[in-house]
C-alpha cells in the first residue's frame, strides 16, 4: 500500500513538473524576448573638447572625421549573421559646427575664436547664429571671430549688434565691421561712438590711460574709433569726437584716430591736442601733423625739441619725424644740436641724423660726416645715407677715400644708398660689393643694381638664384619678378624646386611671388604644387597668389583640397593640461646690459605661441642674439639668429590672434604675412592699435619698461629664463 501510494505520489509529482515545463515553454513562445540594452551616448569631457579646438585651429580645419567603425566579421557558413545595433553617437565631435552649439558657453566662446582663427569662409555661417547667443561673452567672441575671417558678407549680421544692450558687444561688432572693411556701416559705428564720447566712463580717463580692460563704455568707444580708422571714415570720427572743432576728450585714442585718417580737416584738432597733456596724445598728434604738411604745424613741433620742454623719447621722435615730413628748414639747428650731443638718447640722435638727410640740411653736413666714424653701426649707416642726401656731388668722391666699414650692416646700408645715384657713378662700386664676405650684404647690392638697371642684370640675378644663402636667392628671385626677363620663369620654377631642401620658407615663397609676376600661364602649375609645400606659410602664400591671379575664383580646386591640414607636428600634444587648462602664467626674464625685462606670458590667449617661446628659451635660442631692430616710439624686435630680420627657427607657427590690445609693453609675434611666426618677437614702446587683431599678442611687460626704453639696435640679449611659478624651467 505504502509502496503503491508512494509510487502514485511520485508519478503524480513527476507529471506536475512536466506539465509546468510545457506551460512555461508555451508562455515563452507568446512573450517576445526584450532587446539588449544599448549603451548610453558617451559624454565628451570639457578637456577633450578644448583639445579638439586646439587641434582644429592649429591645423586650420573646421572638422576632423572620426575613424570609421570596424567592418562586421565575415559570415560563417551555417551561422546566421546578426548585425549588432549601431552605438549611439558621442555627445560632441571634433567639428566646429558642433562645438559652437555646445551647451557650455565656455566651449561655444572658445570654438567661436577657433572658427575665426581658421579663417575659412565656411566659418561665417557657423558664427552668425552666435551673434544672438544668450551669453554676452559668446556674442562678443562671435563678432571678433567674424572680423578675423574677414568675409564682407557678414556685415548685415553684425550691424544690429551696434545696438546690443552690452557695450562690450557693441565695441566688438564695430571692430569686426572695421576688419571686414564694411564701409557702409561707418555712419552707424560713428553714432555708437558718439553715444559714448561724452559718457563719464570716457570723460574720466586721463590722456595717457591705457588700461587693458577699461570700463565697457570706454572700450566700446575705443574699438569703434579704431574701426572707423580702418574704414578711413573721417567724417564719422569728427562727428563723434569733435564739438565745434574741439576734441571732446583728450584720451589718446582720439589723437590716434585723427592722426591715422590723414585728412587735412583734422589739422586744427591735432594742433590743439599737441598743445595739451599726455605723452601718447601729443605724440599721436605730432605724427598726424607731419603727413598733412601744414606749415603752421612747424612752430609747435619745433617747441618740442627745446631741452626745456622735457618731451621724452616718444614725443621728441614723433616731432622730429613730423618736421622732416613738413620740410621745415628751421628744424636744422635743433636737429644738429640733438645729433651732436652725446648725452641725448641714442635713438633720438639717430632720428635727428635721418631727419637732417631728409631735409637736405647743409648745416648738418659737418656733424653727419663726423658720425661716419661713430662706434654704433646704425649711426654710421644713417650718417652715410644722410650725407649722400645732403651733398650728392661730393659723396662719391669722399667715399672713395674711406676704408671699407668693418660691420656688414653699414656696408649693406651703403649699397642701398648707392642705388639712389646714377649708374655711371655707382654701378662699379656695387659690382665689387657682390664679393662681400658677408652674405647679408648681397641682397641690398642686388636691389640697388636692379634699381640702376645695369646692362647685365639678368645674368647677375640668374647666377644668384643658385647662391647657398637662402636670403640671397630670395632677393634675386624678387628682382627677377620685377624685371621679367626671357627665360626667367623657367629659372624661378627650378629655384622653387631647389629650395625645397631649405628649412626656411623664404626662398621658396620669393620664387613663387616672382613667378606670379609672369602671369597665370607661367605660374599656375608651380603654385598648385606649392599648395602641398612642407611649410604651411608657403601653402598660404601660394593660395593667396592663386587668388590674386584669378580674383573671381575662390582658389583653385587643388587649393581647396591641399591647403589643409597644416603639416608638421604640434609644439606639444593638444591634450596637454598646461595648454588646455593652465594653472599659472609663466614669467619670462630677458637679461640685458641695462637690466632685466620681465613679462608675463598670455597662456590662455595664445597657448601654442607661448609654449613655442618657452621651448626656444629653454634651448638657449635667444641667448647672445643682437637686437636687430629698434624703431623709436614703436618696437624693439629680436629673435633672429641671422641679425638681418630674415632668420628664424626653421619652422613656422600659426597665428593666435586674440582680443589683447597693443599697448605699451605688449609682446607680439613678428610676421611677414599670415601664419609666418616662429622666433622673432617684439615689445611695443607705446600703444599701436593698428597691430590689434593682426599680430599675435602673447605677453605683457610687468617690470623693466625703462630697460626697453634704453635699448638700441645692436644691443645683446644676454640670457632669457622662464619662471613657471614654482621654479626656473631647466634648459633643454
């Protein structure tokens, strides 16, 4: 019984399990299997977006295509191929069209700047929607970026921003309109400037105020004025800043604007500003009066040369140059006094000698001839040129009895001076100078021989196309382009090809420029080859020349395909934290015989430029270099290992144009044309607004401007060191 029942029980239990299993199978057949859960879209961190932006602007691209997904595995016989679902796209992409629409206003602002720096006209459509962005900084930078692109079609989108609620945005819109040459907007810009001209923010400023970040209204006023200068719009300027012919403010931007217009109607206002206060205001007024050649300006300008006036270097130099432009004969006496007084600043003495030559001042000839033996090469060079201008008849005779100068710079200056004489007097002397032991003399000799149109010029130039020195080859190519002799185009094509081994771009670019002078038929093929040059600067130049040969075309098809991305390795990885999120601003210390110049690097505004400078400094690149260029009341320039303005590190870097203004002590990167920076840098003596948004500003002097003021050409940089906030960066 028990066994039977137990058996029955086991049988029944087994039947129940079986039934349950069948029911479960039937149920599973009715309910579909849920699909596998897809991964969430990957979120791109802020740092990655910044790295993308750095890469895009450095390589001059608007987007970088991500790698294609791997192909599916090959089918296996007998197995069903299951295609996995495509992963969701990431939250952002290395594409400026995406980045300018990012949810983070910091990313949008930085992407707007990068779009401007790339300078592609495709960027115009990307930036215009940002002009109505809710974030003030984004609107402001979008306007600035459009200015950098330079596309005139952006004018209708920019003009409404002249009425933006925020003064800073108004100012940047005006600046952009000036940069793109929007002459039709001049009246509207002038009205905006006039609105702020009498505001407390402007009225309260001293004549020499040069705050990098003034009140918003003052910034808008200044940027609007500078825009009108670029547009050469005197009447809107005058309507905004003159009341009854008198300036409504003596702040220096007003004098700068009136000076740059070179309009005779500005003379009365400039004379008033010259008699007022402020070194910058008066210096700009003096500079403006020279080109206008109003004789009435001579008397107040002469007064500035009186020792009792204590005018300072900036104002004195500006007055000297203006008097020379006016042809003021009465200036000869004061100029002789300045030139002959050793205690006077060397740069003032130099400008006095140059002015005596321009005036043809016979009374100045004795001191000029005395200075032929001065210890300073720049002074000897200026004295030679001045003597030749004052007394051409006796110059050659006197020169024949002189020994050859020991400094190449003086010999090069003499070659330039001889180019102003008749060929029968100067040609043979110039031919002998072609054998100079210093190659830096030869370009000036070739230029003067070309000016004299000597009979064998073609042969001389063709021979020099094979010179070992790239600057000599560049000079020969340049003069061949002007002469355009038969067979010159073939020689220039070969010169470009031969120069591909050069580290410097100079000879290749000069060959292309000269070839373009022969016209499209001769030049196009080589120019299109140059669009793939190893140096980005040459590609840029080739594209510009192609456009010049055919203005209606926006570059050839080859140009659009080959110009980007910029070749070469980056200075540092784009995701380097010190580039995308620096925590300190390193300071540079330039040691000279007069003392030390200290400037702070603008690592946020120009990350690649500052890193390049630091790396060169750590290699000792600048140590021992002569300062090759000083233009009083303008710049001190160095960073050239050749010393003639033609040298560099053997590569170029891209511009990082930014909103930093060129004020006294701003440090900028020197250029020949767009994106030709490398190692040559300059420090400004005084405000230079015409450089704004044209040259990369990458630092500002915080100590030692008195040292900058004392420097003259030929002085030596003893050493450059970099302090990163915690210690001196070690040499590499």
